[in-house]
C-alpha cells in the first residue's frame, strides 16, 4: 500500500481548504502561470494525499506550492523516484558509445518480436525493386528531396481535411515514384535527406491506409517507413512511425502490441524534443488505458502536458509542428475516455475533449470530428445525456462526409451509446440518422 502523504494533508488542513477547493485554486494558479487552465480535481488531490501519486508535473507542483505557501516540493511530501540506473560509470567515451542502446539489429529484432509476426527482411530494397522504372533519374539531388517534401505537405493537408480514403491512389503513386529515387546515385548528405523525406511520405501513406481501414496495406507502409528511418538513422522518424504503428495496434484491439510499440518508440527520449516526448506520452496513455491501467494512463497524461509545457519555438523538427495544444487536448482526452467510462477522471476527460473541440483549426476538421464523437459518447454514458445528443448531432455533421473508416467506426460507437439512452429527447431520431448514414457510407 502507498504511504500517506501527511505533509500535504497537514498543509491543506492548515490552509482550511477542502480537496476540491485546493484543486480549484491550484488550477487557477496554473492558468496564471502558464496561460493554460489546470485540470486537477478533488480525486487527484486525494490520490496525492494517499500517496498514489507523489510527483505531479512541474506546473502543478509550482501551483500547489504557491497556494499552500510551501517553498520546496519536499515541504508538500513530493518526491521523484526516477531511476539512477542510467548514470554513466567508468570510461565516459565508452559509455557514450554504448548509450546508443538500440543498435540497428537489436532494434529490428525487438520490432519483429513485437509487431505480431511482421517479417523484417529489407523493406527498402524490396520497395526499390518494385518501384524501378525507366523514368527514374540516374542521379538525385536537393531538387528531388524538395519535391518529396512538397508531396508530404500536400497529402498531409488533404488527409487532415478529408480523411485517408480521399487520396490513397494518388498517394500510392507518389510513394512508388519517391521510392524509386532511392535507387539512384546521390551524395551521402542527399541520400540521408532523401531516406528521411521518403520515410515520412511513406508514413503518411501508412496513416492514410490505416484511417481508411486498409490495415494490411498500412502495415506494409509502416514497415517501409521504418526501414527508411533505419537507413537515415533518424530517431525522430523512427519514433513517429512506431507511434503510428502503436495507434493502429490499439485500434485493431491489440493493445499489448500497441503498448510494446510505443514503449519502444520512447527509447532514448533524450534525443527527442519536449513536443515529441509529449506526443509519444499521449499514445502511451492511450495504450495504458486499453490494458486497464487507468492510473498509469492518468500519470502519462500529466507527463504529456508537462513535456508540452517545456517546448521551445524553433527546436522541433518540421514533422512534429502539427502537434499543437488542440492535438494535446484531443489526444489526452481520447486516452482518458476509457478510464472515464469506468467512472474515473470523468471531468479530466471532458475538459480536455471540450478544449480540443474549441481550439482545433479548420485545417484539422477530421481531428475535431473525432473529439466531438468521443465527447458525445462520454456525455451519453456518464454525463449529461441531453448534451451528449447535441454533441452527437455535431459529430454526425462533421464525420459523415469524411472518407475515413475510423470516422464510420466512431459513428457506430456513438449509435451504440445512443441505444442505451432511448428515453432522452432526440436520441432515437439521431440514432436513426446515424443508421442511414452508415448504410450509405
């Protein structure tokens, strides 16, 4: 059993505050300090006092110190148990060389064991062989890399607006063309840039196939993208592809595989920027929720928000610039949904999903539609059912036009939630409209 945090209990009692009022004051302080509202509730304060959590995120620690008049974290009984096992001992040069603890072959073997029988082989060589044609230039340079980067931007925007099914054929053609470039001659610098850019383009194709429900195709794309990451020795691309593979595994009801993949993506996080670490933590939170580790999920959410607060403009690689505060709120709210449906952290899930709906841009129509659907399911299941119907109406309007199997699956989940609330005004009619929309999809 965890030890009770008597220092925090004593400090709150001396300030004559309830757990709920302390959470409210601390949230207000977080907003004053960071410009972003805090998300603590009485349940979270209770867990701090019971020793379930003993190291809140830095913004929350600072806010609690301010509200309770403490000068140091230890005055409130907070402490970190971060392992010291990674401390370098012995020859620093030898240790630095060994610190790249995911050597290429070990990494691939681990991935093969994790990804449910996926053969490793040489995906890049296989793809180059398939893509070879007389149109491939004998030598490539910066111009070809720029063309691939332009395709990344174009197709990424299309998918964000309309879903993965809208451009899959055109994107497949771009992938064949881009992959064929890998067989041409190039300087070492250009070759590394090309592997990186082709890898990200292929990852976008994999995400689009996943979104459209073509899971075998998606896995093939992800495997190729991972091979490109290995060739470029790009830790960011490697982590990004693995996180997408984890999301897919979670989605197809293989949460244990998803958990293994995202934890593999989080190896050597010292090589990632705070924004990347934040994104990876949101996927980790979702996997933890799916395997029934609700409190670990909540801790991962808090860690994601903590990392996001550390980001610095200009430090991030171009591929992660999409991940903004709306994405953080949407992904953490989605992660907490499963926990909330079991009656825990309901307000935390609701607040984050609402924030994402309010802050997603027009270019993020698909992501906003998903948040509306999740919010509707949350309210219908454990909240205000009338409000859930209203969110459901908005979700149907937003998701029905998308060329996305995931959007259709979301609408099916929403219909299931409505079935249990037939007594709510508007629920039967909305369920009938959902049925028609799904039949015509």
